[in-house]
């Protein structure tokens, strides 16, 4: 199929709209991640961590959201973790979602591989106690 010169503006506009939609979703996910991190007053919480922080400590498979009931229901199962933070009870995860970004929060076991959880506990804070 040939593209005519009349089609080029429509194609460019469509591509720009899709790029802006993706960018807007990523900005929203990042803003929400930062806001939620700042709102947590837990004694133990990790800083916001990115793939770069755990590079070499975990595999790319460890950076995939497990197929838990929550992750499946949220549409996050198997998606790539981009950034996250944890408290003893929960994890907040921003993830790659079909060319865009999204976020989900819940129990660490539902959203993070066991190896990722272990490496985060080793590197970014004391092991939480039941009281926290």
C-alpha cells in the first residue's frame, strides 16, 4: 500500500497523539509513585528504586511481575517492572504496559519476584519486624 502526500499529515498526527498518550501515562505513573512514596510514614520503606539500582543483582525475569491473582486482575502479570518502592507490608510498582506506563500496589509477594524482594531487603534496609 502506497502512502500519498495527503495521508502524511494524518499519519504524523496519529503518531504524535499516540506518543503524547504514552508520555502522559508515564508521567502520571511516575508522579503517583513519588506521591505515594512521600505519603508513607512507615519506619521502614525503601527509596524509589529503578532497574539501574538492581542491575547485576537480579535477572530480567526477576524484573517481571509474577502471575498472582492481583497482578492478573490488574493486567500487570508478566509486565516489566520499571520502578518501585516497598514497605514491610506492600510494594508499589510502576511497570511497562504496552508501550506506556502504569502502576499497581499490593503485597510484595503479589508484585515482586522472591529474588527481587531478597535483593531489595539486603541492599536497602533492615529486615522489617512484625511491629512495623
